[in-house]
């Protein structure tokens, strides 16, 4: 029996994520996997993200059945074991014999034939019970350690969140991270809504914004609007950050790729001159492909050495960050991130922010944002940047949120729950979106 294309794709993607620090979501939408049938693509996505979400629990279960330490296993062998274990423990609809047989075949495909008897023996122990031996649930966790174990999160990260948010909210974050989030899109044209619905896509109102829609049924990725780039998937908190930038004749979008926020800025400011800066050439090309608006100029370069002396009325600084607010979409981050990384990220973010501040015109506005839950990358960066330039102050973001609410843009009723002091703070599980931080700088 041949190996299914979905399992081959899942194995290859997981191996690249593990060995090359690639991102699963990007690989799943790469051209090489576009030829998969819709059913195979759905299964590959389920397998990849499922393994990454539950990796520590899977490893725990594998270790209980293995005579060898997992650290001694070749990456290809461990990846095959994780794939099979996820199917056996979490996917009741997958026959045990299929999960075991195809994972053994994947070991052979990876040229690790000597490991076949070992893999076969370990997986057949799984097949006898098909249930987790760890009965602790996320809801019943009484400590950070228990929560980390039951939710398949690194303990150091859960302990940090517990100190910042408390255990109950940290439990909500971890629980949200372990489920597939509902895809969200931004729609301002009613005609596009009717077009999508005519092609079998069922939409529901967004939880935060009037212009957002949640995809609750159907395959958005096969629709004409999606294939033509007229509709893109974008988390609601990310959309909200773009709305906070507001309107102006000259707009600078720093670190602009992949381009979701740039696109919304262009839609809301069709007559503005918008400069979108991206450091990496391949990401700049993707940005240009996503944002076709003629009033957007894409510059490939470093914001620290931007080749223009122009000043801007509105500046968005959505910096590269740890991404701990996006683990529901990018679960591999939690296994890749280390505590010391936050120190390096803060230094980079501060340098980018200070360079962007020099580009703000008098009486202009700058929005600093991350998709991180970590104070080092958020308020600590803001508080480090302010003393160096007394012409800026941080505005209370509640005023902008209340204005968006009065305009009908923001539909979330409890706007106070979206704030932490003067800052925007969305929390996965508390809000039905990724975790974002934003601060508004106003220049005198």
C-alpha cells in the first residue's frame, strides 16, 4: 500500500520545521503542496499542526513505550513516531492499521530501514489502547507545572504568563492555543460576501470588528476571490492594529511583510502615499503580490537606513517578535523559543522603533505593535524609547478604541477589556483572536 500524499507532505513539513526553523503555516501554503487535493491538504494540515500543538505530550507517550531515549533517535524516526502517535491518540476516525503501516513506510522512505522493527513495536503498543495515559486536563490544572504538562506548553513560558496574567487567564490562553482558530477575513464590499456565499462559504460576523467575518463553513481557499487575492485570511487583532493607525496623506509601514496590515491601510487610505518597507527580498516580493494598490510603494531595505528623508503623518511599526500571541496559528514557536531570545528581540525592536520615530512628522502618530504576550517586547520597549525623545508621548489607547466603537468599526462592547494601562492588549482565549500589543505615540 502506497503512502498517502497527505502523510508524505506532513512528514516532510515537520522535518523542515524541526531541522530548518521553517514555519509550518508558510510551508503548508507553499506552491509545492498546492497540488494536493483539498482532502489531502486538510489532512496534512491537521497532522502537521496537531503534532506541533501536542508535541510534548506525544513525546511523553512515546517515551513510555520506547526502550530508547528519544534524544537517541534520528529526527526522521522521531517524526514518524510523532505522526503516528498523534493519529492514534487524537484522531479516532483514522484506522490504527493505516496510521501504523504508513508511518513504518515513511521510515523506509527516509532510508532508516534499520529502525523499522523498533518503530513497528512502539506503535503497536499504542494501537492496543488508543488513549492518553495522562488524565490531567487543562481545566483541572492547579499549578503552572500541571497546566504546562496538560496543555503541551513549555513550563518556563506558562510560569511567565502565570506571573503576568494569573493562572485562570493563562489556562484560557493555553486552551485557545490548542485548538484550530476560526479563519477571519476583512470584507468591505457586500458583493464579495455574496460571491463567497454562492461558492459554499458560510460567514459569521467577526467578534471584534464590523468589517471582519469568520469563516464557519466551506473552503475559502478554493474560491475565486481568494485565488485572485481579493480576500485574504487575517486575524482580527491584526486587523484592529491597522485600524489604529488611522488616516493620513503620508503613511509609512515598517517591517511590512506579509502585507495584511499594509493592504488594510491602502484600502482605508486610497489617496494616501504609502511606503511599505521590508528587509528581506523574498518577503518584499510576497508583499507586492498581496498588495497591488498603486498608491503603495514597496521598498526592500532596512528601516534603520531608509533611503528617503521624507517624514510621515502616520507610521506603523509592527516589529518582528517572539510571536507568543500567535501559538494557535504557529505552534512550533513554543518549542523553538528560549528565554534568552527575548533579550535579543527587545534590542532589535528598540532599534527599529527609534529609527521609525525619526520619520514621524510634527503632530504625527506612530503605532508600535507586536503579536507577543511578553512585557520585554511590549511596554518595556515603549518605556525604553520614550526618554530618548521628549517630543513624543504615549496616548491612552482607550480614546482611539472608543472612537472606533462610536464609528461602528469596533463591535466588541467591553472596550476596557482590550486595554492594559494606556496600551492595547488582546489575550487569546479571553478574546477570540491572537494576542497583540499596541501603543500609540503622538509627536508634538
